[in-house]
C-alpha cells in the first residue's frame, strides 16, 4: 500500500473528497440524533 505511491495518489485524490464530505455529514447526523433524543 505504501509502495504504489503513484497509483495510490490517483486513487487517493477522489477518495478524500467524499471522505471529507462524509466526515461532517456523520457528525451532523450525530448532533441531530442527540437533539432528537433530548427533544423526544
């Protein structure tokens, strides 16, 4: 995995994009669940 740095670079580019978007989305979902639990 560390050896193929050129190939990983190409595949790593599109991966961090959705990953970064997924990170904040999950945290928001957790916050929503917390607020829902408090409200409900």
